[in-house]
C-alpha cells in the first residue's frame, strides 16, 4: 500500500491563488497611482496660485500686473496645461490696487480619474490665494 504525498496533491495551489488575486491587486495599484497624480496636480495648482498672488501684489505698479500674475501661475505649474478646456486663472479685483488691499488669484483645473479605461470620476480642482498689496 502506497501513501499519497499531500504536497503533490496541492501542486499549483499558489499559482491558482495568485491568478485569482492579481486583478484585484492590479486595480488597487492603478487606483493608488491615479489618486497620487490627482494629489500632485492639486498641490501644483495650490503652489501656482500662491506664486501668482505674490507676483500680483509686488508688481502693482507694473503696466499689466494681471498678465504678470497669470504668467507666474503658469510658470509655477509646468506640469499643468492651462490651455486645456475648463482650465482658468482669474485675478480679482481689477487693478489699480492700493496698498493694503487684498488681491485674490484663483485657478481651476479639470481632472478625470480613469481606472482600467473606465472613467470613475471627473471634476475640477480649485485653488485660491489672497495676498495683501504691498
């Protein structure tokens, strides 16, 4: 009488379990990457509005401080394409500005989260920074 080796009857079990769990792990990994990219865009947008507001308040005597502030926003976020539909930059109130007055620089940037080719969610990232004119 021969006794069966229990390890032989379980051969391939690890491979079968891996095949079952791999798609779930892949989707989780892709989701983490997508949300990381979204967070990166939000941080870039926030930093860009801060740079734009600072540029606006220190260049109030320039010929066109709104253009300078808008360009500062674009320069501070080179990974964001502000020519994309839905992207915008605004500077309020309109110049001329007086010392002590607050200037607000706001920016909007569209986003879309796609997982395995399916759009899960989309919307607009918003950031706004206020600075006091010097």
